[in-house]
């Protein structure tokens, strides 16, 4: 029985490592810019020109403070300035480094019960917000977190003359004890993606 359990655990760990390796490889590939004509950053945007749209990309992630985990690599970017977000749209890539802000939210609610807010606790909140102009049509948007070996790619269709907000909301892994509550300290599980408030 012990051999079966040990074998299963080794198999699961191997799949996790393969998955992490595959994500890291895909992120490396997506850092390469194949085109430079897909989007342009816009400041003080007004009404999009004919045939174009305004796309606002938002993403947030909260990480633990630097040194929170004793065995974490010194190269880890968690809790440090310059946390990178990788954006790749139809082959045009850009890395935006965000310094982040310290955020401390109550661990317990008014009744003294454990908060169910995934961001409860002290950590660093990184917020990406980028406004770009691009042609109307169907596009593939890739958002990668190189520091966490995680990415999400979505297809979106945009109609000319409109303004869109594409938001990537972090969903965190569960803290198993004492209750199954997602917590930012456990790291990102996935992004939920919304285009103008509608789940993609």
C-alpha cells in the first residue's frame, strides 16, 4: 500500500513539474516579439479612430512579503519591486515591471471569524493597467507571469469605435487548514478573465 501511495505521489509531482516547465517554456516563447504593428500605447485617449478600438488591460496579483517563506529562492520576485507582467497580442510582446504597494487587510471579520477575502493579510499588491489602441477584429491576448510560471491566453473580438476593458482577476490556491479558503500567500491558481464585465 505504501508503495502505491509513494508511486502516486511521485507521479503527481512529476506532472506538476512538467506543467510548470511547459508554462515557463511557453512564457519564454511569448517574450519574443514577432510584430510591432499590433498595438500602440495611448495616453489621454479620446474616441478611437475609424477601424480602431481602445483596449484597457487590467491585471492584479497579490504576493507574500519578501522573506515570508524561509526556503524560497533569493531570486524570487515575490514582494519585491519590478514584478513582471508579460503581454503578447498577436505576436507583439511587451514586459511591464510593476513595483507594487504594501497592502494589509484584516484576517478576521467583525465577528472574529476567519476572513474569506483571498487578499486578507499583509502582502504586496501589483496592479497592471495599460491603455492601447489597436485595430478592430479578433485578437489573441496572452498575459504571462514569469515570476510564477503562469499564463492565460484568451481570444477576443472587438468592434471598431468602441472602448473595452479586459480584466484578469487572480484566483488563488487554497489554504487547506483549518478551512478551504483561497489565500494569496499560496500563489496564483488561475486568472478569471472578463471583457467589459462579461466572463471570457
